[in-house]
């Protein structure tokens, strides 16, 4: 199981996304951040491609 926490991206929140793959966990985190932290998400992703965003988020994925 792969996990990624939005705290690792600077959010003041305890949400942890889980998935069978890195991409699944990242997609779940992005979905959460787009609804719960939309302004912060815009700052993090502004001007970046989907691949760049995933590459950046991938640094924070952990094996559970």
C-alpha cells in the first residue's frame, strides 16, 4: 500500500491518501486537496503539467 499525506505538502490537515500504486495515492490526494485546499493546490500546481505535479508529489509517497 502506498500513502501520501497532505501535511508533507505543507497543509495543516491530517488527511492521508492511500492506494495500491503511487499514482492511485497521488490522484486521491489531489482530489482531496482540490476540494479542501483549493487555494494552496493552485499555488502548488500553477503553471505545471500533470507529469510535473505527479513527479513532485511522488517524492512524498511512502510504502505502508
